[in-house]
C-alpha cells in the first residue's frame, strides 16, 4: 500500500560551503555533504567551485547521485565550493531555478546558494526591475544577488552588511567569490547554519551531521544576524546583531532535520525522544503497543513507550528506496508520484490497542490513510498522538503552505479532527510541552501553532 505524505510540511533546502587553503578534491566532499542533506530537497542539485582564478557552476534536476553521475563530477579540484539541494517554496521547479546561482558583475563573479524565503521578495524584485536589473530565474535567491549588484560598495563584505538591512524573512545563505566564502543567517536564526573545521579547511552547512560524516570538528552555529567571511587568513565575523534571540524553526526539531544533527545546540534525537515522553504525560492512553510512523515519528514513539511502559514495536515496513513525495513540488504531481511506501506489519497489530505516534498533521489525509490501514490489519483500538502542537497558521518563511484552508488544525476542533481520521482518541503535544522538549533552549519560531 502506498502512503502519500503530501500532508507533511516540506523541507526547505540544504546548503553547504567549503574553503581550503590548499587545492583539494571538492567532488568527494560535495558529494558526501549534499547526499547527507538530500532529505532537505530532492528536486535539483548543484555545485559551484573556484580554482582561485574563476568560478565554475554545475547543476541539474534530480537527486545528488543522479546529477553527479550524469555530469561525471569525479575530479573537481579547487580551493572552495558551495553546494545546494532544492525543494522549491518560491519559484518553479525547473533547471533554470536550480542552485547555486552564478552571476558576473563589473566587480567579479559571485555565486549563491540559499535556504528559506524572503517575505518582502515581491517588493524587492519590483524595485530592482524598476532600476533596470534583469532576472534570469523566478527564485527569491536571485533577488539577493541583484541586491548585491545594485548596492555594491567597495567590497562584498560591505555590500552584504548593506543588503542585510533590506531583506526580510527566514534564510541561510552561502556565497562564493574567486577567493572567499561568505555565510549569512537571518536575524532571528530561523533557518539553521553551522561551522566546522578540519586542519586548514572550513565548512558551513545546514546541519551538523554533514560535519560528522566528513570528519570536521564542529565549531559553532552561525549566530542570528551574523555574516562571516572565510579566506586564507581564516574565519572572521564581519557583521553581527547583538543580543539577537535565536528562534529556530520548530519543525527543524519536529520533522526537517536528521536525528543525528544538532540544531542550535539541541540534539534532534533527544528533542524528539523527550517530546514523546512529554506527550504521554499530557495525552496518556491505555494500549497494548506503541508504534511510530517512520521515520520522524519513531524517536517520539520510543519516548512515549518509555514514559508509559507500553511496549514499543514496529508497526510499519518502509521501502527506503522510495523518495519522499515532495520530490514532486505541486499537489497534483505529489498525488501522481509513487511516493512514500509503507506496509503494515499485521502480526504486530492484529487484535491490539495501538498508540500511533506521528510527528505532525497538516492536512490530515495521510493520518486518515494510516488509520484505515491499521483497521484493515485488525487493530482493536487506535489512539493517535502528534509530537507537534496543533498547526493553525501557514508559514511564509520557507515551508510549503500558503493558506489556512490547507490546515486541518485551523478549520476543525480536536473532536472534529478525531472523527475525520476515525480514531478512538487524538492528542497533540502542547506548545509548552514542545518547548520543554528542547531542554535548555527555550526559544523557537512557533508561528505555525498560533
């Protein structure tokens, strides 16, 4: 049975940048890094590198292994590179919108890779077009490049400080010139970005799992509102907003990030496990077994099981060779896609009272399908639990929802949702419970839940 996860929030994008004082083989580094971020975007993949004299860009539609194989990216050597995997939240899913984006100006070449959304992009683009600037893509990422062109002031460093005052929204950006690597993060820290070091080489990445896999030592997260420069003299902060509060997107912990990553000092695995424990305290159930909807519901299910002493067991077999449904960006294409495939392990379900732990519910369609399958498998009772608070509002900071009409939590009461998905009971973790799952970090972007 195929389960389409079209009612999940979609990942943003994944970005990475690497800088070395010595010429290195960039192919293997970028391949491993982008593969490690593949869960954040499956539409397109690209890399841009410099040999110290010029910048070369390669990008295409498809998964990382497909793009690298098709373009024979085996022996790319240079000093610095940036890479990107894309899920489109602004701009069509086409090859021309793939990233990184490379442009050339009077002051030199510059390439950019971007994760997130600019909330004032329409206003900015119109202003830039009125100034005579031409756009080659429909992405908000190119708007940042055109702002650099318009406001260039003696150096990229100075220019980034200027344009950071113009752009609004949630974003993380890496930029490449022929001899420097830059990284910047929005003033609220909504989109993640971290820094690592290996001998004389530096790396910046959307998630810390990339650093672990490549053997880089984690240094720190890029601070909210921080702009950094990496070159032959090392790493330096060139702009910083003092006393900024880091309001990381809640869904980095709930769903987006890999469980082996740390986002702004919080272990993703630990936060999901703790959410499961707190979920039981807030929404207990009398049941025989606890199961988790793979993959991001599994950690919370383990936590729920520990807190409740209800045995955890596997309820689903997942085909790991089927990509997530957001490989197709439009709703129609997602419905057509052969997406996430799950099969019920009937022997574990038949005749049992089951607690199902899921990470979130956006539209309710997937939850309803899962419940139907569990009933067909002979579940005696089904108690559905969500490890995120009720989603009530759309996000315009890089998540693929556009209106409250799409959100079941915005249009139905808890009892109505329970009846819609046809379960014996339904429970969500509270906002306070979610914040407590983050441990010492007490701030996150919670706009989806308000």
